[in-house]
């Protein structure tokens, strides 16, 4: 079992300086996340199956990397696809269309936005990695609120937007998320393994086997031992064993801390992705 125990860590995530992904949750976010952990189903035979029973509207991502027709702007740019809730695309200064780059798709937590991932910009520069961080259509991702739907469609549009501008390495595409975004990344990712090569879940609340599993992306999961929002027990005793039981290679990292992405945890996940 791949478990890495870390010492207590600072709350901010950045390899040098930058914004925090770990932040104080509002009461609404806390209640939303807590309800998701209690109500969302898990894999059959893993102690779940209670609560909401999503009826998938759309779960397959259809956008695929290829030869881009447009040139991307370097640095951060708005997607300009979703009005008030949109998202960001970050392209490192070292990007060159003749060298396909890894793509890290990052899903925010409840009440958040794609810009919450700005602390990963330095890591994107250091690793020559493209970062795509869309906003959910509502306060959190649609599956957490009942079923797959508009968020899948918007993510597919955001991917098409990215592939039209950026040369992406098809062997290095990660779907990642924090909190509600982590639960969504796992639940959507298992049905899109023909596109996604890696899944990263920072402090997830649940994993829902929503459709037939398609291939087996590698999985990285982290969780704080003192998380007051989403318990590590659910991740350690249900989510990780559930994924392993159906053939996923899971690296599970525990750290001494709360509900967030400490610097060493973010670096470990990106090193795992790069490796």
C-alpha cells in the first residue's frame, strides 16, 4: 500500500510564492461538503449505496487532443465560454507547439472557482505543464447536487477550447480536484479513461461508479488526518479500497493536517503525474 506520512504543513500551496488552495470554508460550503459525504453513493459492496441515485445525462467527454489550429496566449487567460462562471487556461512560457505538453485539469471545491488554482501556476511553469481550471455551473459540481449534466458539457467545451489552441501530450492528461472537485474528478474520470491518463483527488468525499469503467487511469489520492470537513476514514476505508478492488493502481498519501492541499502534497501529486 503506497502511503506517505508527512509532518504538519503550512496552509498555502505553492512551490515558491502564490495563492492558497487551502482556505477557510464558509458555513454553506461546510454544510454542502458534509452533505455530499453523507448522501453520495459509493461502489456496490463498499458500504455505500444510500442517498441520491444520479441518472446520468451525459458522462462521456468527446474532445480529443490533436494539432491546434490557433496559437494560445502565454500565462493566464479566461476561457470566455461561460459568462459569469467561466474558468481559466494557464499556458507556461516554455510552451512550444512542436513539443506536446502535459495537461492538468483542476476542479475547485464547493463555492470555489477555477482561479482558486492560481497557486499552481509556478508548478506549471516549472514543469512545462498546461493548467485548465473551469468553473462549475452552480455553487458546486452537478453530480454532488444530484446527477451528471451541464458541468460535463461545459468541461467538454473547455477541453475543446484547450485542444484547439494547445498541443497536448495524449499520454499525460490528468483530471484533478479538491474536495467536491476531487469527488467529481474520480466519479467522472473512471468513465473517461480513454482520454484521461491520471486522476488526482485532494481530500475527496465520495466515489460514484456511474457507468462502465473505461480503461484504468492511474490514481493519486491525498487526505489530511485531521480533516474536519470530509473524514479521512471514508477515503482510507471506502474510496481507496473500492478503486483498488476494480483494478485501479492507487497511490494514497496521508498527511498530518486539515482540509486542504499543503505544499508538499501538491508537489508530490505533480511529481507523480510527471513521473
